[in-house]
C-alpha cells in the first residue's frame, strides 16, 4: 500500500467517524429539545420533506406539520416528558445514513404517569447545514 493509499484510507475512516459523531449529536439534540421543553427548536433538525411517525401518538409530513406538531406538545397543560435513548447504531452510506436506537421514556399529564419503551428507526441525510433527519419512525413496544 502506498502512502497516498494509506492516507486516503485514513481519511475515509476519519470521515466515517465524524459522520457518526454528527449523527449521534443530531439524535441527542432531538432528545435534549424534548427533555428541556424546547419543542419549537425541533423542526430545525429535519429536512424539508421529512416524515415523522411517533407510534400510535402522531404522524407528521414536512416541516410545517413537524413544527406545528412539536410546538403543540409545549402548549399542553401540565405536560411532563423525559426521553432516554441507548444502543444507537448508525450505518453511513455516503450522504445518507440509517440508524436505530432504543427508547425509554416517562410521560405525565394531569397527575397520570406513563412509562414507555420502544425503538426509533431513522433515515438521515447530509445537507449543506449538516446531517438532518429525513425520517424518524418510532415503534412503541408498550405504554404502562
């Protein structure tokens, strides 16, 4: 292997690591917005034509619906939500990627508490502004 080939291989590996880190930051940013009640900021994490499906709770297509849907969460009276993800796996293919992560969440409203478990299946796209969600599909395993 020549020095040029070795450098090119290292650059590809570095780019992959950087891409995965940026995508993890994107997913973490979504949950930080949810957990800190910054619902109006969530829309900036998505592409213009993104699709969001939150299990049996809601489905949005495009930035306008995404913005309205998440803003509405912040307007609910006495609403509490905290989400925690783990086992986030990312598969990068050029300027597109997919990812899977598992969710544990606590919700509450009007004194009623819920425990939720599920999985997020995502599609990501590299944009001029960085990685964004093209699709976020949550499959909820149970709500207690």
